């Protein structure tokens, strides 16, 4: 459900760890409503090959194509992901919600 251009999404996978841990929730805002996409922002992308993914903006080239990266060393390379257009961006991550860690000792 989207409310005023905001939506919660659950994160699966480790590619954005430690910035966004697996099983976290993110609040994503439609980027056109909030601000322009900028370097180092976490964004939600509807990727043509990999589906819905969250990545970090690495480069915005002279053709306004956005090249993204994961935060984890095991994440796909920028080259493998390839560029995405602004039309493929669903929104930018505004807030990350993680589960509190409990100490069993």
C-alpha cells in the first residue's frame, strides 16, 4: 500500500549489508516527489533482468543513466548490473528499520 508516495518494502539478501541488513524493512519514497536521485543514495529499482532490487547510486553518466552497486563485497559488480534509466527507479530509500539485536547472555 502506498501512502503519500511512501511504501514499506522487506529486504532479502545480503548485497546491501552492512548499510541495509537482510530482513530489514525500508521506507521508500517515490523519487519524483521527494528529490532528485544523487550519488550514494540507496534506491529501489525495477531492474529488467533482476527484478526489484535495492542498490546504491555509484555514477550518473552524461546520458542520465544510473549505474548502481551493492554495499557488500559479494554483491554484483556495477558492470554486471549495467545502467538503469530514471523510468526504472521506483524510489529512494528514506529510512531503514532493522530488528533490535537481543543478547542471550
